[in-house]
């Protein structure tokens, strides 16, 4: 057994929090905080995780579940698990294998991977790495010309659905990043980097891999006509010039014939608008608490959106999921499936591909155990009767 396999063994890494702590040790503080942090006071970030405590289970006793079915379908894709891997920008900073490793592990587990526009690896390489479905998450960075070129590449490479993220008209204020000198480290002068170098150099394992990988990656999927791939440092400014609007959805439809999933919905009205615009699904998401702080947790927002969708489109959700029981609760409240963000990215930062694999093993094991303890034999058989929610949540569902 290699040292890395030993450090990921089931006695040492029991839950996602263990992977989080490993990641904190392995990568520089600037990289860890970029992954771990949220916007402003991090109210929503914390509430996303806490909200699962408000929902309690109502198990059926004395039921023997001989076979437990974790598979489901999402916008026509067969998935072996009720969770997919969410788009996580800059994954290549966490580990050189980045998006390629995450996609490959998702495929091993028979589930889907969603590639962020802000990827250090070429979308073709990411798609080639997975046996599972791959979806492309589109920001309009670099304008419509760059987006049209990316969509054509994504279609040719075999991406089967498009995710439009609508909660990022500007980047949220993630206060840990400026404190850690993220901007200076990514693109500042050597002189500007000096105050932040001791922390970087205290993580030689990460530094060696980062330098061997060629340093800060360019964004290979945002090719600005006449200029080439966008620099990582330019993303913040470009985001605020590229707000995605409902009008863009009409234009996107002309360039993408497959399913379109709108990510970043928190209220019923927006779910109804997404239906009117022809979306195949919505993702109840607040970007993992990284955008507008003080919005409600996604679990709390879910019942209102499910009620508004009224069975016309599928509702996915993400945010704060650190255990399989969180996944099961979201599905009981009407989510078709969920997306995992930090849950697998901690594994990537902790140990590359084996770390992502361990994260998925943990979550899969949790989901199966939770179903058996609930006395339920299939993900698709979960419903509201398996959970108790606070009274106030019921009225929100009727908005
Ligand atoms: C480091 C990081 C980068 C992210 N980058 C993107 C992105 O490029 N596009 C996007 O739509 N969402 C992005 N997200 C949001 C995730 O897709 C997802 O909504 C969120 O992580 C879910 O919350 P969780 O991390 O608590 O699971 C990012 C999240 C993190 C943590």
C-alpha cells in the first residue's frame, strides 16, 4: 500500500470533513481558502450546511432492504448515483490533474461531471477522461463570440447538456481571497508576491507539482477571437461584463439543441421563468454561499422551487452537502438529484484523483446506509413522508 493510499484509508478518512482537513494541510492557505470560503460574513455558506439539521428522518422500522437501488435519471441521463459533480472553477490550482481527475472518477462511479467554463484543462481532454455523462457550464466570459466557439467545441466533444449559471452578475466578495493576496499571487509582479510567499513555500509538495504543471494555467476554453485563451486573472473583470440574462437564453437556444439547465435559482418565480424559457431543469443553488451573502440556504429554498416547478421540469439542488444523509434529505424534499461541490473538491485538493475517489466512496456508502436505515429500497421511492420539516417550511412551499 502506498503512503497516499494509507493516508486515505477508511480508518483515517471517514467523512468529508477528514478530507477537508487533509486538503488544508496539503495546499497553501490561499488555495484552501479559495475553495473553502464564501462571500462576506459567510452567513449563507454556514447556513447551507446547518439547514440539514432542521430536517429529521421518519424511518420505517423492521424492514429488510435486500437490494438498495441508488440509480436515477436526470434530464434523460442514466446515473448510477443520485449525485453529480458540480462545476468548480480553477480546479487545476488544487491539483494539476484538476478537472480531468474529477471527471474521470465521476465516470468510474457511473455519474456525471459538470465542467466549469473556468477550467485549466481543455474541455476535449476532460470529456475524453470520463465514461459518464459530461455537461458544460457556460459563463459568457469573453463575449458571445468566445461562447459560441466553446459551445461548438463542447458539442463536438460530446458534452450532452448545457448549464447556464445565473447567479454571477459580478463575482461575490470572498474576503479571504484579497487577504491572502490571491490576485498578487496569480498575476502580480514578483515584488507584490513577496509578502505571500512564505505560506506558499511552506507547502513544498503542492509547489513542486504546481511548477511542474507549468504554473498558473490559462483558461483553455475561453478563447477570445484574435487574442487566444483568457488569463486567469482577467476573470473577475470579465464576469461583470458578461451577466447572463433571460434574453441570452433565447440566443443560446439557437446554438445548443440539447438540454439546458439553469443553475442558481432560489425562488419560485425564477423557476417558472425558466420553464417558460424552455429549460429542461433548474438547480436550486446559491453558488455554495460564494455570491450574494444572506440568501437562504438551498435546502430551505428547495420546497418553494419544487412547488413552482409543479412537475413540469426537474429540480436539482446543491449547497452544503457533506454527508449522504444530506443528499437523501434533499431528495425527500423533491430534488431529483443533487450536485456536490466542495465535497469532492476537498478530496481533489487533499490527494488528487484518489482523494476524489475517496469522497465519492464515502458519499455513496452514506446514501446506501441511510436508505437501508430508513427502510427504503430505492432513491426513486423517497418522498416527503420520510422526513419531518419545520412548520414554517410548509407555508413557503405554497408561495
Ligand atoms: C471553489 C469553487 C469554485 C466554483 N466555481 C464555479 C463555477 O465556475 N461555475 C459555477 O456555476 N459554480 C461554481 N461553483 C459553485 C458550485 O458549482 C456549487 O454550486 C457549490 O459548490 C455547491 O455548494 P457546496 O460546495 O457546498 O457543495 C464553485 C464552487 C466552489 C467551491
